């Protein structure tokens, strides 16, 4: 069954423009809107609703949903579908994310566009399935073996769960890279109002298909791409390019080069720098009350919600407190964090883990800026009061 | 000599030029390895079917046999260990026009990849799996495979294998795969016919080819030279039809003599519906319903 994105049908299937839905469902909505035509998934709390949504909606827009035998198979099928030309995604939570790590690396190595939604729960191991956490932030960055760069987004609201799913597809298509949507059990199970964008309110990015003469085409080089781009054009399977795709270190033709250090260096440096070169352009933050702030929260995802409340509480008491929210956490927004650290005296990093994003924040902050880690584990969000107390202690 | 055989003798080199991916040669295969024969048989099957190689997508996992897609001039996805069938499921889902052919080994497909194998066969996904069973993990130097006969020597079974072996074709048959066949690589024509039938078949096809690994298996198990390895297949296999005859009508002595033998031949050839065909029916039904609702003015 061949998929063709049908905007009218999509809108009809999604229904009213304004709805009150769950964060997980909003991820499915985002996928449908983005033109995702393949979802391979496996049940896991608190991410199952994404798959359930896809099972319900995908066939009605002529897209394929398949419940695979496990998470390894899910991301495998997703990558295979991507090579046949599909925008493809899977959704999971911690244990499944761990299982996906090898093929996550495969997608990075083979430059396969795809989206992995990780509705984070506490860990390690089985942890607390129904409770949210932000403990996989470093896993998204470093979880597969070897050198790599990551692209990851962290929604704080249900609306963002939908919008950032679309954005995840756009970035994955643009960079030919698996993109992690790092949501969590809190945002995933939260119900909020969303406004579904009309067709002209959305920007959709598609991978650049290979069009060069088939005899001349070199699949893994930046020498044949549009000016300045390090992302090779995509030789979709079935279009006659007869491309060999391997997770082994490969030369520019795609052939194994397992005993050739220069080929490895060239490949890895390119697939990392195609993302890090655009670090500033990719940086996507929200700034709240930062103009005159002396203390700033640097946050992301669910923990930005109580942090914002704490900012409002502090402002009411005349305290100069602001917040920087990283919508895109990887590649790490070095410059904006560094600039902020030169303006404020103190940065507080509330996270639903024992302190993960606080590490790159510390690494890239000015040395004279005080960094306070405000971790919370156990499956509960920070309370605004708790964060306000930390502010008072500064 | 039949016309078909004559044609083959004439065209053998031409055929290789047509389908091999020259830039990838030489192959990694050892002397006496059966995997080259499997490539050859696949080429004959593709040639006889007249497939458009632009519409063939190959997938494989990790191991010696999984290197085969590299040598064939078609789209190929050389994936992670054991996962080829999952990737292949996605390839087929997003472009049903593609003939999806998977090359895999006994360790890749039924060791680490057993779960994907079970479910791809159970879903009857439209793909052809050419599984090269050499009883050993060859690429990593001869570790114990789940298919190794009891008593086999491997680097991780230095005193002889004590585990029951996996019977891959029987399993695929039990799972309801549409086409299942097993042949030793030493049979020159039957594998071609089975690969051909497997590709032409809608649904899941498994062609299990018993392929010798003289380096990692034959040497360690003192099976002798290549000729002896091929003879081993002759002595240790029995056609399914002959097996059934002896089991039903043979003497106790005859029955005992075939107990340990590998059945070869076509295990299953049926036409049951597969996942994607059924999914498409479901989609059409839903779309029709949605469109009827729209026309009916309920929205």
C-alpha cells in the first residue's frame, strides 16, 4: 500500500481544530500531520497510548501501523521503512529505549531519518512504569556505542508534544538523523487543550531525494550535495540507485572500510559535524523574565512547568528570577547557556533525575556563575514551592 | 541435456556480470564455503523470474551470509545482528512493489534473531528469506550455533555440543509460513527452483540452504575436505517423501537409520493471507466508511 499525504483527509480524521487530549495522543497527531506513513511500536507504559493512537488513526490516512514483536524490531522496521521512502516513527519508554540503542546507532551511522518518541519513566530497569522522569536525557545523547551527535527535543506541554513531533520529523528529514522526542510520563499522560495547525500554519521538511545521474551518484559523500550541506541526498530504495547501506564503517560509496582509519575519521566527523555545524541555528529556547534576572532556572520538558511557577512566585516578591527553557536539548545550546551564565549570578537546574543536563550546563557556563543542581527522583514532579525555597536559599 | 541446462551453461559468466556488484569483490568467503553457490542460485532464480533489479531490495543481519547483499547489484540494507527481518518488514511496508529478499545465517536468524524470525513467519510477511545454515558462527571464528548437531565441536563447545539443535524449517512450517524448503547447497537445481518459487510466492518464504563452513566447522569437526563435506550432505539428508515412506511403511531398522537425518525438500507450499494484504483490506474498508460518511453529509 503506497502512502500519499492527503491534508484534507488528515484534518478530517483528526477532527476539531481545538481539542482537549492527552500528551501521548498529541504525539500521534503530530505524526499524522507530519505525513508519517509508518509506525512500528511495542506496548510499554507510559507510551502505549502513542501506539494505540497510531493503530486507530494511521489506517484511516492510508498509513501503516504495525505492532512489532519488541522494541528492537520496532525501530528496525522503522529504519527499513525510512529506506523505502517513508517518514517513520516509533514510541517507547525507558526499557524499550534501552533496547533500541543499538539500532539508534545504526540509524545514526547509516544516516536514516526517523523519529523515536521516548515517554520517559523512572529507571534504571523497570523502575516506576506509570511515573514520569527525565532520566534518559544522557542516554539520548550517549546511549549507543561509539562517537555520535544527537538531536533531541523536550516538550513541556501537550501542544508542544504535537508541534515538536512535527519538528522532530522536520529535523530528521533535514539532517538524515534519528531524532529523539524526549517527553515523559507527566506530559505524556497530561490532558490539555491543543490547537491543530491548518495546512498553511505548518512547515514540513522533506528529505532531498537523489536526482543525480545513477552512474555518477556517490551515496555517502558531501561532495554531491547542495552547496554547503554535509547531508547526502537520499537514494530511496526502489528508485534505481542500488545503494548498499551498512552499519559497518563505510567509504563514500557505502562499501565496508573496516580496516581503513581515514574512512572512519571522514565518515564520523561528517555525520557529527553535519549537526554541530548548525548548533546555533538549531538552538531553540524560550526565555522567561530573563532581561533583568540575577538568578535563572535552566530547564526543559516537564520540570519547566513548576520552574515557571516558581519564577512567577519570585517575581511577585520582587526577586529578579527568570527561566531559560531548552526546547531542543541536543545538540546542546552552548552559546545561549554561556551568555546567560555571564548575565546571571546563579543558575538552578531542576531535573527529574539525579542531575543530568546540569553537566553540560556546568561545562558551558562561565566559571564564576554558581550552578545549583535541583534534582528530584521518585516519579514526582518538583513542586513550585520546593523550587521557590531553593531560590530563597540563594 | 535439457534446454534449460544448456542455457545455463552458455550464460553463466554473463549472468554474474549482470548481477554482481563488481566494486565489492573479492568476497570475504573462504575456500569451500557454500555461500558463493547460494549467490549463484539466487542469480539463476532472479534471471528466470526476470525480476527488475531496481525493484529488488535486499536485507541482511550480521555474519558471513549477511555479507551477500553487498555482492549483489541491488539496494541492500546490511543491518544489525539478528534484526534483518524486522528491517525487511519496514522496507516492504513502505514500498510493496519491492521484492524483499533477506540473506541470513543460522546464528543470525535463529540465535539472536529468533524472535523476529518467529513473528515475520507468523505474520506471513511477504518476503523471501534465504537462510544459510552452516551449523556454526563462522565470522567470529567458530562458536556454537543453535543449529549445531549434538556432539559438534565449537570453540565455545570444546567438549562437544550438549544442546538440542534448532530445526528451522520445521519451525517455519509450524508458524504457517507460505513456503518452506530446505536443500543442501550441493544440490545444483532444487535450490534455484525453491528460491524462484519463494520469490514468486506472496507471503513469507523460507529457503534454508545447508551450506558448508570448512574453516570453522568442517575443520574442527574433522569432516575432511570439501568433497567430503558435500558427501556428508549426501549421507545425512533424506528427501521428505522418502522419509515419510519409511516412517509409515519401513522396518524398525530402516526407521532407526533415518532418525538423525535432515529432511530435505519442500516442507510447505500454501497460499494463506499475509499481514500487508490484510492490512490493505482494512484500510480500504475504513476509507470507504469515512468517505461514505462525508458524502452522507454527517460532517
